[in-house]
C-alpha cells in the first residue's frame, strides 16, 4: 500500500520537529539592525530547505529584508500562494524566559522559542504538508508558491511592493496563511477579518534640559504631565475614543454578526484570570470577543520621560514620549485615521511646550467574504484534521500584507490559525503546541488535495 500524506506526516514527526528547531535557532529579529546577518542566514536556510524538497527557489533581495520564494512545477495553471513570515519579535524581557528564546526546547508537548507560533512553526506546518504531498507522489490539482517575508513584525513594505510590481507573475486562485489563532484549544477557526493599525510617536518637548523641580517648578510646564493630559483626552475610561471623526467609517456590527458572537462559547472570568487582570475593560455594550475582533482601539505601547532609575530625582524632565497605535476595523483607512489623530493631538498641546509627531505608519483592516466555496474547503480540511467543527471568527491582530494580496491579486485569502491564545506571541515563553503543528500540516495537505 502506498503511503498517504497523512501517514507520512505522522511518521516523520520527530524529523519535522528537529528541522523546526533548526529554523527557530536563528534570531531573525527584523526590528533590530544588529540581527541583519541572522535574517539573511535564516532566509538562506529556508532556501536550502526548499531546494532539498525539489522546489524552484529564489532569494529576492529588497530594500529591507529578503523575500523567500519557492514553487512547485506541476503542469497546471492553477496556483495557491502560501504566505508566512520568518522574522520574529524581539525577545525582551529576557529575564522572564524559562528557557532561552533561541534555544528551542520541548516541554510537555509544547515547543518553546521566539517565533515558535508567530510565525515559524505555523508556516513550517505548510512546508511539511507540501513535502508530504511530494514524497507520497500525491497528485496536486494546483501548484504551490511559498512567499515568505522577513519584515512583517517591523512594518516593512518590501513584500507589498514586490506583489504590486509582479502581480501578473503572482496570479493565483487563493492565498493560504497560518499566522492567526484557533478559536480555543479544541475549536479550529477560519479568520475572516483582521484589524488594521495606525500609529506614530508623540514627543512633548519642554525646557532645553532637565531642570531642578524646586528651582524652576511652578513656572515651567512639565512635559510628562502635559503628555499624560493629552493622552487622557484621547480615550475615556470606558474605551470611547475621543478623536473627532474616528468612528465615521466604522461599519456597524450587524445584528446577525453580533448574535453569532454571542453564540460562541466564551468564559470571561477565565479570560481575565488567564492574563492576571481583576476584570475586563472597554466598551461594556459589546461582548469581549467583539471588543477585540470587531471594534477599534487606541493604545499607548510605551512611554518614557524623566528619571526612571532607583530612588528619587527632583527634576522637570526636558521631554516625554509616547508610542501610540490604534487598531482599526473595516472601513477605516489608516492614513485618514492617523491624520485625524495627529490633528487632534496637535490641537490639545498648550503653547507652553513644543510638540513633535513622528511619520505615521499603518495597515488597513480587512474583511473576507465567507461565502466563497474555498472557505468550505478550508473548513472541511480543518474538521478532518482537528476532529471538531471549525468556526468563522474575526481577530484583533494585523497582517498588513493580507490587504495587498486581496486587492492586488483579487483572490480569496484563507486564514487558518494554528496558534492558541496561550502561545505567548510577542511575550516571554512563546510556545507552539506540537499537536497543532502536526494537525495543521494534516489540514494543509488535505486542503491542497481537495482544491
Ligand atoms: N501573527 C500576528 C498577527 C495576529 C496576531 C493575528 C494574533 C491574529 C491574532 C502578526 O505577526 C503580528 O504580530 N502583526 C503585527 C503587525 C504590526 C507590526 C503592523 C500586529 O498585529 O501587531
Ligand atoms: Mn505573525
Ligand atoms: Mn507577530
């Protein structure tokens, strides 16, 4: 009896894990220039891996980090692009990791390493699925084209540029991505919406140097206080964003969709407990799932000003900075929202300080049509692999290039998340459930065969 792709995947699990660990050893942190050589080495490792599988490969150099391209060469015009990213977030705070971030460690059925879930592990499930199809001579109804970037985590746009410049070569029938999460530990999901992002840094500049707060205090505006005051006027304590025009293009949540959200099983107390907060916050008229998936937000990601060392220091700081990002939902446009926020924040600054706002960055939100037949193909594949009925969900994170795929290539984007909320992506002790890796590979092989 010839081996099935499913059997191949099960039997080769130890070897797959060994290879994934090699992939995870590269500290391919796209945001940090010192890791430039690691980024290159990681991309080259992928190229070598694809060459060994017999795919046609290309290492595409860009203004930023290289793109890895690898495709099968079957005599068919049909094609599926599989997207992923080999770059990862910085590992800090390093002292909170129980095992070193770039020394992948297997513990109790989980693989721990930076990038294990976001996105190297999820991407690798698809690479192994294609390997299984090739090694078992399974006839595929389409070619597979891997397009893997190294700038996703640092808002680079080289892949976006590449796609728009090479749209005709990239013509395909669908884009398949695993860079999201399952609905819960047992329920797989097809994600049909991702939030967008708009952001910048705001700096309030006061005196030309830190000043003695006794010798000057009372007559000089304190930048840290001014910045806090400005930020407190951007959002209420119940999550309403006060930037004029911010909600103008937010599509209302249909009663139908809201009902679907209420039908999804969700334990709010358990959610709060799992992240160590006393209770959830935000727009109480929306269920927690909708606050994360369907509603826009305003966040401060980091703030710095004045003296932060041990003990006290009586000064008025010379400046204060906040890193701000807003999560956006359909049909908000990131450029428009960033400009509205910029104008509003400038209008709030008193004449006693100088205000500086960095260049804006962002990505648009996306809403994917769940009625396309390929969505059922994806659900069927997930159901078989995970033995549970998949659900359609919206997710709160952003994958900037998804919009480019959808708009430039005009094809459905199928997001099948293999991650879990407990994977600690972007946090210390990132991990990936090995079972999800294997089931993900099974689902991918099934999906590609059934197209
Ligand atoms: N894989 C995530 C996006 C994600 C996370 C989707 C959780 C769904 C659930 C991706 O790698 C990511 O972190 N994106 C950044 C994009 C940003 C840097 C432009 C994000 O969402 O912050
Ligand atoms: Mn990701
Ligand atoms: Mn990420």
